[in-house]
C-alpha cells in the first residue's frame, strides 16, 4: 500500500480528522451500526456493570451500552470521533483520548470490553490485549468484531494472541451483518479467569 493511500485511510478511518474524518464517521455510523448493536447484545451487559468501548467512533455502540450499564466509557485516539460520540451520547458516558494499549483505566475496573472494527488498527496487539486483560475484573468479558477481510491475521490467530494475554473460554465465529455491501465480520469472545 502506498504511503499516501495509508495516510488517507488513517485520516478517514484509523484516526479520523478533517473532511475525510467526517466522511469516515458517517460511513462508520451507517456501516457499523448493526454490528455494534449485535456486539452490545452478545455482551449481555447487566445494570450494575462498567463497560469500556475501545474505538467507539461515532458512538452507536457506546450509546447502546450506556443504556444497559451503570457506567460506559469510550476511548478513542480521534478527537473527531470523541466529539461525535459526545454529541450522540451526551453526559451518559465518559469519553477520553486513548487506545487499546492505553485506556487510562485502573486495574480490574471494568466488567466488559467491547471493540468493533478497531483491532486491525492497533499498533501493538500484544500490548492491547495485555492492557484489556489488566483493566478487566476477574470474570470480565471481552468481545471483538472486525471486518474479516481487514484483519491482519486470521481470527484463529487473533484468538491465540488473546489466549497468550491470559484470556480463557475463547470463542470465535463469523457473522454476516445485514445491509447491502456489508462484509463478513469475524467475532471473538473471551473471559478473564476468576482465579
């Protein structure tokens, strides 16, 4: 991939900013909504739980999680996406700059971590999985979903990386989101052991 194409994709979808970032936000809002709502549903969030969403983008999934959880937090490296999430979610959520590898959360402070179409953007997946393991409480759940065609490794290799960070009860599958042009989603669920 050429450097200019990589920079354009980063400005549109990786760390959205400027005119391309606004376009990327609209595309994510429409294209990822069904998957984000499905991941929130699969998480079985309970009323007293704290949820961390890595890369909430325009906030569709973050808002759905906030409607179920006691506390919903979104971390995103893009100020454009943080602003979009804030407009969508209002004061129901906490938002801050961050990444999977640097969430700003204390040890064992969240019950559920969700991420949709974000893992392929992590600069260091090992650091990301290590950080998410750290912030989850024992018994906490991790749910990831990504366009399978954009994953840097197979979903089974991603599960192996998750296991190497200490997660157990791993499950991975594919799901076909509804809508014209939607691409196959690779999804993963894992649990932080209680002992």
